[in-house]
């Protein structure tokens, strides 16, 4: 199976980038020949992250080298080189223009801009069986749509999370406590409407074959379940070697997350203030790429009087991060109802021997059913969240041993222990969607 694969396959970008990277490494082994095209704005953002942090930059280049060493063909390799050499400010400004203008007016401007992108960086596109986007963001979906229509090839979209959220949820999840934040409202409304329009157009395309998804959540939440689709089993994996990191616990908790609205990071100060009421010395280390919200979180922590208890640690290379998580007493994960579908960070935490406290949202409730190491509390019940965290902060070693030796947990980790198994599932379900809808684009 030959595919034009649209991907931002770098672990420094997100959990979705990590998943894409790991699956790409298995593609040739399972019978997929990928020809990778970078989504221009998402890739520009990822390179920008690397250029602002030497350790992330090193890990980005290392990932790129490993993928090329594994025989992955990057059609837009020169784009990576050009963006990498571009000064940081130019990259940031061009990404902003692309994000808010090209998306909002996508049906008019994006086809022209992406045609220039293809003409410049990959003039000779190979003959493939399908166009396949590894991500659900608008950059990738629009690129897949454009290529499929230009080449008259079928295309499939992978939903790693929810493709878009209701306008109400989008607005009410934002922090508008500062006056200057209000200027973002028209931008948010424009992006939300653009997402709906683009997905509506996508599912009506004669070339569209369906969605692959991590779970049913992205489909049912937006009434896409009647659209052709397939659910991967399993959708992600972790390295079994992580269990070797398990060790004696230290007196702190962790949160490993993108510093973004949908990950619920603005809830952390309120949650942790409830923990500090019970345990004044409790510390929370937050690991994740810094963003504009980082200062907001620190300001909120200072107002709550917990600035010495809540610390932003920034990006950490994998070994250092795994060591820190394995020593933590609990992982705090206040992800919102909007976007998450199957977070790798939670599975890694369990493999590392660290329990998780999260909200009672789907798919977490069903995904971790019967696993005592995961505790779900009512959505945004900060007091209940604080109490549940404190139970783990006070737990003895015997309780940890009992929870992490359970048959249900070990069975769950075994299911998610092979990226090759994930890639096989992906290939089989791509073939299924192609076979189910043959001839509809002819």
C-alpha cells in the first residue's frame, strides 16, 4: 500500500506527533510505503519549538535522522531545511498569518497557497493508492482534501482527538480574565466556523473514504458515527521497557501535558490549592513545552498563595521525564471534555508505576474501567480532585504494590506494548475503508 502521508511526525510536538513517529518507523515492516508531506503550518510550529529550546532542537533533529535512517521518504524534506534555517521571528509571524487567515478563508486562499507549496517542494508526486492524514487539525485535513482532489485519489483522515468543539465549549473554556484576551473572541469564532465548514465539505467529498479513530468519542460527540469509519485496537502503544523505571516514590506529584486550554492546565492552581489545604508541603511539577499560558498559570498560583508548591519544569528529554514520573506519587491530568481521546501520557504513567487522577470524562472512564490505579472525579470538582490526590500522596508502598500488580492493569499494558501491532491495525483498517467504498470517486 503506497500512501501520500500527511504528518508532523515528531515527538516534541505532541502526543499525536509521538504516535505518528512510532507508526512511521513500523510502516515498511507492515506493508505500508509512506511518502511523507509535512503540513506547512503545523510543521513550522514544531520547528519553532525546537529553535527556542536546545534540548528540543536536538531531539527534533535526532527524530528526523532516525526516520530517514529507517527509509522514510520525505517528499518535502527541503521545506524542513528551509524552515529550519529561517529566523525565529519570521517563522512565528508566517505561522500566525497562515493559521488565522488561511484557515478562516480556507476555501478561497488555501488551495492557492498549498499549490505553491506543492509546486515548490514536491513537484513530482508519486503514484499512490491513497492520501492519508495522520492528524485531524485543519492544516492536515485541508492538505489531504486538496491533494486527493488534485490527484483524483481516495483520502482518509485519522482522528487522534476531537476534530473541533462546540462554539459554546470553545468560548467557555477560555481565560478572558484579562481585557486583552477579549480581542481573541472574533478569532475563536472564525476558527470554529471554519472547522465546521471544512469538515462538512470533507465528508461530502466523493474522494473521502472515511475516518480512522482512536475511539468512538470523536465520532459520537459530533454526530459523525454515520460516516464511514474504523476504530483502531490498539491505537497507541508504549515501550515495555518503561516498567524498569519503577522505583521508590518521592514526595511530589506530576502533570505531563501540553500547556494548552484543552489539557485543563488552567485548573491546576485551583486543584493544587485544595491539595495544599490538606498537605501544605505538597509539590506539583508540571512538565510540558512552555506557552503563552505558562505565565497565566504562575500568576494564578501566586494569587492562590501556592507559587512555591506549583512549579513549571518545561520540556524534559524522555529519560529525565520518565525518571521524574516514575518517582512521583501521582499523575494529575485535568484534561477537558473538548479534545482528548487516547492520551499516551496516561498509559506511560501507569507503565512507570505512577497512578493517575483525572476527570470523569469519556473516553477515560471506559478506557480505564476496572483499573484501580486510575481514579476519576467529577468534572472540575477541584475539592474532590484535591482529596483524591492526597490519598495517593499519603499511600504506603504496600498499596502501590497491590494496585500495580493487578491482572487487569497488566493485561491493559500488554495490549499497548507493541507499536508494530498498532501499525498492523492501521494498515488493516485503511484497507477495510478502501475496500468498503471502492469506486465512489471514479
